[in-house]
C-alpha cells in the first residue's frame, strides 16, 4: 500500500514540476535559439545580360547527337536490298 501511494505521489510531483517549468508562448524570458542572418537574395540566379555566343556553337550544342552503331551492324545491308544469305 505504501508503494502505490509513493508511486502516485511521485508521479503527481513529476507532472506538476514539468508543467510549471515548461515555457509558454507569452513568456518573454522563454529560451529561444539565436536568430541567424541570411541574405534575402541567397540562392537566387543572376539574369544579367551576357555577350551573345556564336550561333554555330549554340546549334551544335542543341542538335541531337547521332547514335553510335555497334561494329557488327556496320556490315549490314542497304535498305531495300536482300540480306546476307546463309548456307545451311
């Protein structure tokens, strides 16, 4: 019986002390992390005018690259001709 009352009273005491020491939003003395400075423009991209690039270089950059054919496909037939004949 004494153990139950001891546990109940210690639990109530613990609940009261945590409720009293908890900071509330209207408490001016509540601990808060310090404010850090970060510029408003951090992470933005500049869009200043630049000199134009030669149009030939730009065209080469945006054109699709030709697909490289495997070495054994180069020995194939021309479209419209009959394929290689196998001896069987």
